[in-house]
């Protein structure tokens, strides 16, 4: 209660500095929030495409149905494999007639079905790396009755590189802006401590406990971070509503998941707390000597 | 009660402040710590208040030893050792009563007890009538009395005073000194640093610890 009172008194004592700090932290986090919004949507789009990654094995016509069933069971048991779909020759033809309307005449006049039966393997999340896809294709191709296994290796690798780059940029930008926010809070709390230097000195002289002196500043840092986080959330939401962005194949941007926004605001408050703890430890802790 | 054994203190920039200082101050004793400016008087007081630690030797205050003291024990030690400064260190925006109340509040005195204790403390230093005055409205002597009242808020057994009469005229200085003597008669040990040799000479009954260039040059009790 006293800590909260003192923290609020700190805001009243240097209102301009506090508003500037919250604004600056908010701005840093807005940029992070907007990037998060884009990253979330890129991630979603990549995830959609990744889920469609298939390893397809085309079977020879003389593959016996017993062998095919046994192979299917073996493939389903592979740890990387999420599902195995068997497309018979008749289904393949039916699908070709349906999907390739411009060739419907050609397919309609066929006496012999030229299309092979096939296995379509989907991989589990976390196994959709170029290496695992390639390895699974190799396993499939090893069956003597599999004529050919395909998986679009080039674009799987590109997709994976794109995802890695997006993650790297998100981490670098996130870390950069978090660092800016931390530096701002460290400075704000240091200014607050300097503004109350006389009081702190007297508290230390008469025997106040370290925590008693430090708590209001820690709270001030956490509240500054929280306020900056909420400001950033509000501005990001406003930008999302006012400027509906469209890019690439994404029709319209999806808003961030609630967990992300809650975690973002909580992380801002935590950053504020940690930054204040650093400042307080440096400025106040000295008077108590080595720990 | 206070014991310094072979204490040396060196600062990275300014070099040696104290060299091999040893003395004891017993319970309820009064002593002057004298010497010219820069002799190391303030450093001795800071060491006893555990604001700094010796480079060599050890400081013992009650049960607290500078070699073994834990960081979290320092506030408790400081509540036993009151400190009065030459420049008073009062908060200008607070009244005399609020300055004393501030000290009581930060050591966790229950709120309902604070007003009564502030009144008693200000009465003890003869300032009950000026409790609503701010430091800027008080004379130097009165400000020092408020500072003493604040130092007494924690009911210390030891009172350290760093040039407490340095900014006061002779009358005010005499008044503050008499206050220290009265507190000492009530059982508080007092260690008063001063460079005013005339003032010290006027009180030959009081023990004198004389520092010169960081060494204890004379101890009148020895």
C-alpha cells in the first residue's frame, strides 16, 4: 500500500518524465506489436503451406494389394508421419477428370487408365524440415513397388528458409526494442531515485530496510512498463482497425492471439520491473555494502 | 560497545584515509574525535555506521562485526547507532514534526504511535513549540535539535555526531552540546567529531581521541 502510494507520488513528482518514458516505451513496443502482427500472419500463412507439404509415392501397376496394405501400416508407424492416404488408380482418374476440366475429353475417351495409384504422406508438425521430408521420401522410394517419390524439395527448402528468416528477424527486432524499453525504464527509475536522493539517504541513515526503500521504485518500473505495454497494445489495435493491411496471399491480417497480447503486456511490466531492479540495485544498494 | 582494531581504510582515488586505528568506546561513554580536516574523523564515523568497510582490521559495534556482518543486518545496526551531521540533512518540504515522523515511519513504527512519539522526542530536545515549523523557518541550533530528535527516533544506544556544531554560533553550539551531555547522562554513548580545538579544550573532562593524518595520534584515556 505504501509502496503504491510512493510509486504514484513518484509519477506526480516528475509527470513529464513519466509521460515521456511511457510514451517512448509505448512507441518501441508499438513497433514490436506491429511486427508481431505481421510475423503472426506470416507464421500462420507459412504454417498453412507447411501443413500441405506432402510426400507422394507413385506405385507400379503390378503392386499387390497385400503388399500395399503392409507398406501403408509400416509408413503410418513412422514417427514423422501424421497420415497416409492411398489413392487408387480409379480415384486418381476420377480426380483428374474433376480437377483438369480442360482435359476431360481426353480422360473420357481412355480405354486404359494410365494414372498410377499413389501414397500421399503428410508429416507431423516439427518434422516438416527439408531433411525429414527428404528422408521420408527415401524410405518411400525404397519399396520395390514404388516407382517414384516426389516432395517438391526445392520449395520445401525455400519455405523453411523463409520461416527461419522470419523467426530471426522477429527475435532480433524484438530483442532490440526490448533493450530500448529497458534502457528507458532504467533511466526513468534512476531519475526518480536521484530526485528522491535526500529522502533515500535519510532512510538509509536511520535504518530503513533495503526492501522498504526499493519497493516503490520497483513498482514504479513495473507500472511504467505496464502502462507502456497497454499503450502499445491500444495503438497497435487502433492501427489494425484503421489501416487494414493486405499483403501477399493473405486476404486480411488476423489480430494477435489473446495469449500473445496478454504475454506482451505482462512482459512489458516484467521488463519494467527488471530494469527498475537493475537501477535500484546500482543506486540504492551501494549504501548497504557488499551482500 | 564500539571497538576498532587495527583499522585501515584506503580509497581507490584519494589513497589512505586511516592507518592502523585502534580504540574502544564503552557503553555510556562520551568522547571527542578530534583532528584537522582530512585527518579521517568522518571515515571513522562512517566505519562505525557501516556505511563503508575497513580495508584492513575490523570494526565491532555491539554484536556486529565488519568482517562477518550480513547485508540484511545493517538496518538493525543503524537503528542502534544514531547519526547527526554538520549540515543537518533535514527534508526542507517537511515540518520539524514531519521530519521526525519520517524516521519513525521508515523503521516501521505503527502509525497510531507516531504522533505521540514525535511530541515526546521534540520535547526532549526542547522544540515542542516549533513542531510545525519548516527547517527554513528555524535557526541553525534549532535545526540541529530536530536532527538530534530524528536520530533519537530509533532509540539508539550510540550517537555519532559529525561536526554537529560546525555551522552554529557559539550559543547554539553550546546548547546542542548540552543536549548531547544530557543524552549521555541518560545512557547513550556519544562520539562527537569536531575540529574545533578550543571547544574541546573547554571540556577537559571528556575523553579525546585525536587523529592526525589517518593515525590515532593521542587518546586522552590511554
